[in-house]
């Protein structure tokens, strides 16, 4: 083997194989949708990995390509352009050429490992005690919440009352965490404080809903997973028990609606999406209903998402993705 041949062989061996498989359609069960900075749309499925749509073709990536798991529940992107996929087997980082799985460093001591930095990424998957994970670009820290009065109660529904459904960053840059059983937590960079109302976690007809979604409206008021109240949050906390000081005001009025995903439109309207039964649009005065159908039946839905162009999408469990056309939500099929 000549020197030139050896160098070419070495270069080829260091070049990653082409990833992904071009496909003709989406998985039926879509869990999450995300648009990256380059304009590509990514569709995370329940068991079929993640599919990228670049405006022309669909390419699917699975565990065969290095993805940590084929159930993709969340997608985000860092300031360098790398993408992160939350899966059932961990968090995968994709730099455009290859996937790598982040290895967590578990911090079991409460209050340790917490910080608030605008470049950090946060994930709902945490350590064995529940709680979030924080990635600073080098290390993935699995964090633990401080001791909470809820821990003294017997809550058999969850391994940890701190299992997370959602993380939301407000206009102040503070982080809000929606838990399975412990209510709503806010981290302001110094302290973690709590807001708990039973109806947010436990619907009146039974069962456990948990804090599945959090958002601010155009006036800075907080909406938390149902339409009963909006919350005016004080910047100062109560001195006792680490509680958040707040005032609950009337929400939309009318029927109580629990929604598991919400998006804010470019006009400030809130789009509230239950598991089924269509989507509700709140403009601050009136609640309007938009059906989302799979044939004659209501589509079962996981997420509503607004992309960088202000277009609304729905990730459904029964019929793939839906897209808002200005009048209604219709099944999305690439042309």
C-alpha cells in the first residue's frame, strides 16, 4: 500500500457514514415538532425516531444512526447550532454529522449544581430523585430539588413527586418547572420557590394531571394547564416555606378546560390544546374553538408548536402532524 493510498484510506475511515433514510411519509404517532435555525422542521415520533423535513424531502433518523432511543419527546438547539433530542434512553446531541449521547453527572445533593445562565440548556429528564437536567455545553448535570413538604406525604402515583412535564423560561429569564405532584417551581438564579394549588395537579373528576404546561400572556400573567385562573406573580416571595407570592384572577370563564400544551401566537393570543376535542384560542376576551379531526373522529394530540415563521403545528398521536392554514388545522403532507 502506497503512502497516498494509506492517507486516502485513513481519511475515508474518519469520515462518518451518511446518516438517515429518505422516507415517503411521517410516523402516525408524533410526539413533538421543532424548527431549527436553518429552517428545517423536525418531527419526533413515539417509536420511529425523528424525521427531518428540509422543504423538499423527508429523512428519518433512528437508533441505527446513533440516536439514543426511538421515542423522541422533546427537541431543542444550542447557540452553536447543535440539536438535542430527549429520548427514553437519554439525550442525544446531533452536530449535523453524527449523534452522541450525553452522559449525565448526577448531583444528589439539593441546591448543588444549580445556576442560571442564558446559554445553558435544560431538560425534563433528571436523576433518580426527579428534577431537571442542565447542560452547560460540556457537562449534563442531573439536579435535585430542595426538600419540599410534599415529600412527607405518601404519593404512590409517581416514583418522585418532582418528575417533570415541562420547563418554561419567562420574560425575566427565570425558569418554571411543572412537576407531577409537587406543583409549580420557579428558579430565579438564587432560590427555588413553589406555587401549589390542588386543582392544577388533580382534576375535579379524578386522576392526576400534573403541571403539563406553563406560559405568560401578553400582559405577563401566568397561565398554568387550565382555564380557571391566570396568575399575577409578585417578584418577591413569601418569607415562609419558600412560597411564591401571587394573586389568582379569573381565567377565561365558562367551562373549565385542561390543556396539555399551549403556544402563544405572534399577536399574543394563546392557543390551548387539550389531549382531544380540538384547540381553543384565547384573545384576552373571547375563547374560540377549532376542531382537529382525523376523519370523523377527534385527533388525539400531544403538542401545539409555533415555528419561526409564526405557523402553528400540532403533533398528533393518530394522524401525524397538522398545520394551521389560516382558518383550520389540516393534516400536513409535503408536496
